[in-house]
């Protein structure tokens, strides 16, 4: 499909409203990952803007799927995917709110799984979940410390080491398994 036709098609999808936002987001993500060499570079910024807007309107599971697709393109992922949910988690933790529901929504897992992740006193489950969902180290650190505020400084450093030690591919696989358990 010619670049102008493709852009026209994507804009038509965008005009269809929220019902087709997930389809639009996934199609634009695929296009950005496999950018055709004959497409103009200035069209790429239009597509990134479309994806940014569409990603705000999709559910947490779709955003998580988009993050997985863009895992090999962290710069692109940071530009186009919203991080409001992970920041909302930190705000909720700071306010002493129950994090289970928000964590479940952010990760796309069920409430029982989210609770197990939070109950893991070693912090490894939270580190794995955060890394699998491409939640950055600073946000993980804040969540871990706020979720269990009585930990001493040595334990805090051990949590950061745990986060650093979790391989991204393993974290992504584990998060997929947790999500599949939700679907089952």
C-alpha cells in the first residue's frame, strides 16, 4: 500500500472512535516496527502521534501488549506509550491505598495474582512484574518501598539488585504467564 493510502487508512480508523482504538494502536505499532523504506520519514512522526493518542484510549491489557511489541524499541515506547498508570500506582502507594486493584489493572492480571505479587516479601515478584511491564527502576523502587515501608536500607538495596538481576525476557515471559492465568 502506498504511503498516502496507508496514512489515509490510519486516519479513517482514528475517526471511527474509541471502539477501534486498539486496532489502530496495533496497526500503527506494527507499521512503526516494520517501517517501509519507501515511506517518508515525516509520516513517521504522524504515526507516532496517532499511536500516542490511541494508546491513551485503550485498556491496560492492550497497552501492555503494545509495550511487549515495542520492547526492542525502548526509545519509541517511551515516546508513544503513556506512563500514567504506573505513576498512579506510586501516588496510590504514597496515599496508603490498597494497591491490588491498581496493580492488577496496570499489569493486566487478576486481583489474586496482583496480591501475590505484592505479598512477596523478597520483592522478586514485584521486580519481575515491573520489569515485564516495562515499568522503570525508579517507579519499581518507589512501589517496593511504599508497599512495605518498614524495610531497612539493606533490604531496599537488595530490592534494587533483584530488579537489576531479573532478565527482561524472563520477566516478559512470567508476566505473560500471569496474564494467561487471568484469561483462564
